[in-house]
């Protein structure tokens, strides 16, 4: 009864932690809009930039790169949230500015990008390398895969001690994995910080790297995982009832740790997703934690092996049921009904995982229906086959955990669906201006503010082409306070073109086309173009 009471208290505490009030969360943060808009040309320097996301985010690294390549660090001048506001310096030079941003979302995964806008006119700007460091990314994947192995086999082995006594070899291996996990957990935290800030291994000891890692939800995961490893080590190093309690607590905290961060845990509805992740992890932990002890026990084929196998055979169907139901719930919320959205990085990893899981379930079914009964009856041949099958199960489990570690780098389709669809370029604007017997057909493409291409065809009043010695275009907007801008066009196959003309702002623009027809004849068709 005392054991039952303690387990009930532990379950109640975990339930409170899982269902504790948390901020609204989504599957993965996505940038929805910016102000100024991407590639916009503004008449004067803005006082701030706004980045609007589909969920609240925390700024990690914000930098502004000016036309001359000068870098201004603006992280301290940034207010996070669903609409993240960056206060800009007051002395920005005219030309193209690049705002490089990196933020962390509710699920603990950093995202980044760059916003390009121009003040007055478009100029060259310093290039920004937003790509993650491949060595850090590969190290983060490998470290998380090792962390999962240590959790599911090391801590899982400690949790299995609640069901049966561990053989010495399995106890030593699980203890070794748990101690290794205490080293791996802070390594993954450091890599999380490097990845969050877009840094390399050179910066691993920088305080801001560790601060950034702890500011993400993965910080709570790493700390809880370390606690699980400590509890597992206590359980595996000791004996008796208290050691078994420590093993049970280690398994529960391990499941909780992985429910504190990640795509699935951050998705809505929170009341469903976090408990589903917890139950999914708990089911995996029970299954995988039993494999190594059973493998060692079956080598001896003695009475403890028979008792452990019988206990596992009775309880594993319930763990598999929980595993399948919770997994189906998580997959449906993250992916929706089967469709094109499944053909993404996230969907491909899930498909590979499901394929391996199907193979794992087939092995488990074969074990239970055809090998367990004769093995319990003392059939050494069946026991040997069961050990070989368990070996295959452990290999498949390791492959599944390696795949799951790759989910860190693939936003789920539910998150991708929230991303704004890129706006199509505005339709071209075409106008005809006339001066006497000369007509200028002017085409602006795209028909919006920013950098445009301006094509001019010189025609007569019958719409037949006319020869010209030169063509220049003069644009101005008195109502916007913009003085005339003159550009010489280049002729190609009868069309006079300005490749990169900057229309700084929407509004009504006065356009004059200066056409040199001969040494003594100059036409000046003029009119208005309204830029929406």
C-alpha cells in the first residue's frame, strides 16, 4: 500500500506539471509579416522594425547591417512577443539595410532570417550568411541521439527494476549510460545555445551561448533529463525498495523532460498534446528499458528470467496500446489527414519511423505469440531465438531514436501551413503619353513601389515604331515632395529600357519621356503614373 500511495503522489505531481498554465503555443514559429515589408523602399529612415510571428518569440540575436557593411547590434533594443519590435538607430544612412534576426519559439527551436529594405534608394549591401554551421548541426543531432539512447535504455533499465530484479551486467550497462547521460545533457544544452545564436564551436564557452540555451524550453528539458539520470544512477547503484522507487521516479522524470520541449509538446491544444507526449515517451521507455535486462536474463534461462519475462509479457500490451494511441494523436495533430503535407522533411522522418515501428511491432508480436510460451516453459532454443529477436529490437530502437533526433531540424507541416504565401509581383502598369506626333508607350514592371523595370517604346500616332537617337525618363512626385529623378534609357530591339529604376514610395508620379528624334527635334511626352 505504501508503494501504491507513493506512486499515486508521483503521478499527481507529474499531472500538475504537465497541465500547469502555460502560454499559448503552436507547432513551430513562423514569420507572418514585417514592417517595413521585405524589399521595400521607404522615403525616410523608420524608427523601428516590426516582425510579426504566429506565436510569441524571444529575441536571441538582432543585427542591422548598413550599406557600408557596418554592423549595429540591436538585441538589447528588441522587445519580443508575437509582434517583435526592434528600435533602430537614429542616424541610418540612405541605401539598402539588412536586418538579420534570430529568435527562439515556444517549442524551444530557434529560427532566423533577414529583412532587406532600402532608405531612399536601393544600393549594394553586405551579404549575411544565415546558414547554420553544419558541424554544430551535425553535433547537435548526434548528441540528441545519444541523449535519447541514454534515457530510453539507461533510465529505462532503472525503471524496469520496478518490474524485476536487474541482472548485474544489465545494471552496469544502464548505470554507465546514466552517468554518460549526465555528461551528454549539458553538451546538448551547449549545442542548443550555439545553434540558437548561429555560432560555431569556438564560442562554446561564451556566457551568452549558455544563457540563450537556458532561455529556450530545451533548457528545462536538459535540466529534467539530468535529474532523471541522477535518480537512475541512485536506483542502479543501490538495492531494495528505495532503489526501485528511485527507478520509477527516474522513468517518470525522463518522460516529463521530453514533454517540456519540442514540436509536438508546443502544439495546441496543450491539454491534449503535452500529456500525449508524456504517455508516448513513457510507453517507449517501458518497452525499450526492458530489452537489455531481458536479453541478459534470457542468457541464463533461470527462474528470475522466467519471472521477468512473464511480468513483461503481461504488461507490455498495455504499454503498446498507450504508445500507439498517443502516437496516432500526435501524428494527426502535427500532420493532419494523409495528403501532400506528408511529403515534407518532417513527414518523411515520420514515415521512416512508422516503417521501423511496424517492424518492431511485428517482432514483438512474434515474440509474444510464438516464443514467449516455450521460453517460459524452459525451451532453450526458444530462449535463444528470443534473445536474437531482442537484439534486432534494440538495433531498430537505436535507428528510431536517431531518426527522431532529426525532427529538431524539420518544422512540422502544421507550422509550415501557418507561413504566409509569398505575394505575387504586382501586374505591370502601361501608359501612353503624347507630344505632337510622337507617342511614348511606357510599361512599369512590377507596378508597385520598389525597384522596377521601365520599358519605353517610341511610336507615331498610328502606333508604328519611330526611330530615336536617345531616350531619357524623368520622374518626380511634387505631392510627395520628391524632386525630379532623371535616367538615360538603353535601346535594344526597338525598346528603350531602364533596368533598375527605384520608385521609393507609392503615389502619383509625374513622368516625362525626353525623346531625341534628330539633332534638331526633341519630343517630350508627359503624363502621370499612379503607383498603388
